[in-house]
C-alpha cells in the first residue's frame, strides 16, 4: 500500500464565520454555513459543486447529518471522524483519500461552535471516567498541567518559558484584525494572572469564544483552474496515544512525533523545510511539546526555543501567526482555524502578519488531552 | 459462553472495598495493565490475572487545582512499583508540597453514600 500521494489534492477555499461573540441564538450550524459560504466564494465554486462533506462538532451529536439537512445537499461521500480539536486534520487526510479514489471531487470540511454564548458546560458534554473523575481534575486544563509538571521536572522548563508562548501568541494577535484578545501582555502578566491548575494561570489557557469556518478541497488538477493559488496537501500523518491523561505512556512525548514523521515522509520534507508552524495551542505547554515532537528543536529544549521572542513576530520561526487559540479565537475544537491560517499564509494574504517566506506550512492539530495528534503539511505552487 | 458474572470495574471496586488496590497482570506481555479491562492492550489477549499491589508508589506528575470556590487540592499521576500508573491525589500534606519523585503509599478513601471507594496516597515518610 502506497498511501496518499504527495500534492495530489489541495485546499482551494478557506474562510472563517463570525468569531468571538456571535449574535444571540446563532447556532453552530449557522456558523458552519457562514464558513462554507465564505470558503466557496473564496475559490469560486458553488454549493452544487460540493459532493464531499466532513464535519465534527461538540454541540451536535450527529453533526454531519444536521449539516446535510441544513445545506440541502446530497454529498456522495461524507465523514465525521471525531478526534476532538484535531478532527479537521484527520478530515483533510480522509478527504484527500476520497478525492484520490474518485469518491468525490469537491470536499468541504466545516465547523461551528457557540461555546462562548451558551457556556462551556453546555457546549461540550463531560464524560465520567471512574478512574479519574473522583479526583476532580479540572479538565482539560489539569491534564495539560500534569504534562507541564513533568516537562518542568525532566527538562527544567520554567513558568516563564510557558508564559513566553502566551506572549508570542498575543503579539501575533495584535497583527490580526479579527483576533479576540489584543491587549498588551507580558511574561509578568501571565505569571501573576489567576491560577487555574498549576503551573497554568488563566493566561496559559486558550480563550473561550464562538466561531466556525470551512475549507474546500479538490484535486490538484482542478485546483489550478480556481480563483486563488492552491495550498497543496503535501503530507498527512496521525498518532493517537491515549484518551485519558492517566493512560498517556510518557507525558513529555506526544503522538505528534509519529504524526510528524509520517507527514514528513509523505511530503519528502523535514522540519527545516517548513517556513511556519500553525499548531493547536490549547495551553502554553502544547506549543513547546509539539515544536519538540515535530522536530523544530530537540526534546527538552522547547522552553528555551520559544523564549526571547523566537516564535513571535520577527523571531526565528513564525508559530501561530493568527494569534492562536491563546489570543485569536478558540471555539472548542480549534483545529480548523490553523488550516485556514496555513492556507492564507501560503497565499500571502495575511497583511501585517504575513510571513516573508511562505512556501511550506506545518499545520498540527491536537485533540483530547494530548490524545489525538494529526499533522498536515501544506505547500504552495513552488513545492509541487 | 455464558455472560460474564462481573465487570473489570466491579472487580476493581470490590477489592477497594476490602482495602486493596487491585490491578491486572498480563502473563503474555509480562507486565501490569491498568485501568482494568477485558483485553490486554499489549497483546490483545483476554488472559489477564488480578493481582494486589503493595501500594508503594512514586509521584509521576502533579498539579494543584484552584477551584472557583473552595480550597486548592492536589491531583497526581502515581506510578505503582508493580509498573502501572493511575490518577489519584496525595493527602496529608499541602497540595503544592507534592513533588514529582516523592515516594507515596496507598490507602483507601471511602467517600460514603453512593460513591465507590477510591485509592489515595500519603507520603511514605509520614
């Protein structure tokens, strides 16, 4: 089995819905629809062209059926893999497979959430685990905090290192017109904010916002005739290590190691070839762990790597150029937004925050509590 | 085959009710399995034996949860000497004094009412 073919498909359309705090009674499906409308307009395709549909949501138990009903279409191929925030990176690989196999020709991947409007408890159902729930971990935060404690113990990573991630994200957000949090933020501000689950203060944690969006994928051949430069899918990989944090084999090594290796192999690229990284920063430790596991620095050196502005605007490696889940938006399952940002950066559409060299983007999604990792390497026209 | 007469979780809890921390051992994998289940996650085999832990353990990871209301409390991942890990808490010391590498020992906590007993830990030196 050869697997997916490098560059055989592309993301051709990308759009967000309303973000932040949306209008009263706006539904997650309304936000999906806004995103789909925008993403189709972005590439010049119409609803009648859509014959593949993918989505995953926390607020709709059978979200793909709800979305089919809402849109009034009969797609030939549908998918609704639910791996939390990384669902959409999984969907990209599945859509690529479906397009390569001729099961559909234009696939839409969509998401919407009103978790800020309805409250986080209403937006996502908590599961009872008899081996964890009695100890009252504040999930998902405490799970990531446990991972941070271990990284700090093994590698001397500091709370200041973690705070540097939040500060860099905020600096990028200040360059993004639609980012939610733009107030200046310092390392000291992060450290003295309200403690949630040690070592995390509220500023180490992602935002709680509404929002949605969509991307459109098609074959590389068809992509060339559309409105905007294609973002070719060069590599895809995933790694699932556990569901609950007490079952994670090593809290300092995530499934991103495997997902990255698989994606790099397919793309015939390595970390040094990536001009930027768009990764799922649910908590500040994520950025450190994923940069290490994806090969941007050695294991244990992530704390130093993110410090001194190295991942902020003007630094050595642009990371989360939209401001990330920490400062731009975080509507529950954030993984779609890093794909949107990757596409826009490759096209050179990002205005003030535009990265100078923008041929290859590593997009890395995270789901659960460091549980389900999925990497997608996107490339511009020069890479295929 | 008749239906199983008990579940992995019920067996685990029945040991806790006796003051024991039980875990499974996979002879084919030659290693401990936790949480209790029907199939060994290392081999796929359904041959799993129940064993009783000595309860001697080391803190693997730790956090202090600061709830909106009430006092901060500890949540830890604990590695038992038999080679399995579980979520628990370390009691009898301030939550922020729980450190990685600290030696701890098991005791059963009985919340009472409808709630099942749970394994908690205290510093070995105490």
